[in-house]
């Protein structure tokens, strides 16, 4: 199926590794050009070097509201347009909430909720002013649907991102701006490095997943491309769970 992404432009945050890098590479494979944003310049440069000039790396700290909002201008200046935003950047500090400093919660909300809201607002304003359709894809988590122990701040932030997705989808549908969420479960990325390195921990983790495996990062990219594509023009306000069946049995 031709997803009609040739010549389109996307912003992907948290693109230096893991699911973000996979999303950026999948979009490029479908003909899109990507502004890849993250804190690690070296990893971004490596990603861009493999893209044949289709990825423009931008070092960006999600704690900086001006830099986050400015990604829209970067995309338009570099590639002449913007069609899609993938809000993928996120942090997930673990710990018992009884002992957790409130500053941790503030930090998680800043990166996982405020930054996606700021970038979505900037992109939305651009789409409305340019009178062009747009797609915003928020990468949440199965923690958007079910709170998890030792991840209270993360669960709260991803739950908030789910509600933001629904609210913006309802508010912006009249402008032909679609807003959807992907809720990944456990994927074999650096975020799971500790689990992957411990045979017993890995076996215990896989027992919670009906498919008895973690997702491959490459399995997220096709869903990102579909939601970025005009082929999903009637899809908005939806949450797509991709977790090997884990949430279905909770």
C-alpha cells in the first residue's frame, strides 16, 4: 500500500535511539523527511548519516519550551513544510512514591506532558495558519491505561498525555488536524537494558506478556507511518495499544 508520505515532513522527538529512531527511519523509508530532535547530538548525527540527507538532526532539550516550540520553524525553514509531529521523547524514573522528591514528578510532567503540549500547540497553529491538514502522534505507554507500581510519576504523566490526545482530537478535528496516541508495552530498547541483561528478570517480565516476547522497535514504525499518512484521514482521538497482549489480560 502506498501511504502517500513521499515528500512529507515530520518532527520526531526523542529520535536519537529506541522507538524514536525507529519511527524516524520508518518515515524516511516511506519517503518522508524528518527533523529528528533529542539531546544526544552524536547519536542524532549517526542517525542522519544513514538517511541520505532525509533526516535533519536538531539537539533539543525537552525542558526548554522555546526550543521545543521552535522545532516547527526548523522543519519549515529546512524542508519548506510540516505534516506530522511524533511526540516520542519521555523519561521514566522508577522508585517508591513514598520516598520520591516532588521535583521528580515536576520533571517527568515537564518532559512527558508539557513538552508534547507545547510542540502540539506550535504545530497546530502552523497547520491552521497554513490551512493544511496535520497529524500529531503522541507516544504514550501501557501506563497511559494502567498505573504501574514504582512508576507513579510516569503513569500519571502518560495518563495525562492520553487525555490531552483526546481533548485536542475533539477540538482540532474541524481544522483537519488529527491527534492520536500509540501505547507501547515492553520493547527491546535501551530502556529495557537492565531487564534484557538479567535472565531471571527477563523471564519474569516475559511471563506477563501473552506473546512471551518483547516488541522489536521496528514493529512500531509501520503504525507511526499509517497514522502520519492520509490513509488514516478518518482516524483521530484513538489509542493504539501495541504490547503483545499484556494490557488485555490485566
